[in-house]
């Protein structure tokens, strides 16, 4: 895999996108705890926002 052309310094754009979505996913999981106690919902939110969404965005950008 080639490094991103728009990366600056040591952190690539893909890593920045993933890091932002991981933080958003963690905040979202804490938000869902106020709504439901169902752990499957928490796992789906965490994986969907923290893993799947940034992967799709990074693949789309490539």
C-alpha cells in the first residue's frame, strides 16, 4: 500500500480519519448507554462507526 500523497509528517490521512472515527465511536457508545443496556447495540455502534465506516471512506478515497 502506498502512503497517502496528502499526508504530512508521520501520520497519514487514512490514520487521521480512522482515529477521528474511533473517538466518535467511543463517544457514541457512551451515548447509547443512556438509551439502552443491550450490549449488542453497543458492539454494533462501536464496530460500525469505529471500524467499518472509516474503512469504507478510506477505500473510497483510494
